[in-house]
């Protein structure tokens, strides 16, 4: 009689419960992106597909995301970098986009054009729709790089990185949403 031995692996109950089985559906907890932590937003960004330039062309409203302190400070910092009243982006297509600014009750206007291309993300190295600012842009914006991924048909999750020492590893999240 031949004896066959199988390796025995002991797992805690918690480890066994955390491992999904092949037939178990993956359930994601709904997270309010507007108030999500920076870690949750970074993780969500990594899960999303690249936004294709032709598919996402149009006008988008902007929303700041993250913890309360970031959502509070972000609008105050926009005039300092050359985008007072920043309220969105117009993704034109063919490698071009521009920011949308609003001052008071005046209609929004286009300002500060950007170059658009598909590049590896600074967040995770995967392909992403990247917006960079050309040499004629306000000085600080020249260091800003906006990356976009498609959350759904009308929504883009964005991460801004600043190409300066000490801050380039800290992406700043925002959301663009098509009105309507």
C-alpha cells in the first residue's frame, strides 16, 4: 500500500475568510470619492482603465477630492499656480486641452492650454491620459502633470503630480465630470 502525503497548511479563520473563492463574487464597498482618503483614491486610480482621448473629449466640471483639509486648501492654492477660479477642463482632442476658469458670475472662459498624450503614469507606471503644460504657461504650472483615468462614461479620476523634489511622490486627486 502506497501512502500519499499532502502538505498541510494552517490558516487562521481571518486568513481563510479573506481569500476569495473562484465562485464568490467580489464585493467592493462603496466609497464616497469626494471624502475618501488619499490612499483610497490612489488605489481606485490604479484600478481604473486609461481614459482614451477620443472617447473623453468635451467639457468637464472639476471637483476636489480627498480629506477635508485637502478639499479646503486646494481651491485656495489655484490662484497661486496661475489658475484663479479653476472650475474644469475642456478636452479638445488631437493632443490638446485647456483649463476652464470662472470668476464670480461671469461665464467660464478657457485659459492655459495643455498638451495631451498617453504616457506611463507617475502613480503606477500604467498607461494614462496625461496633460502637461507647455513652456509659455505660468511658471509653477510647468511642473504640474495631470493624469486621467476613466471612472465611467461621464467621470474621470485625476491625479496631479508636481515634478519638484520632495513633492513629486504625493499625487493630488481631483474628479472631472461631464455636466448633465
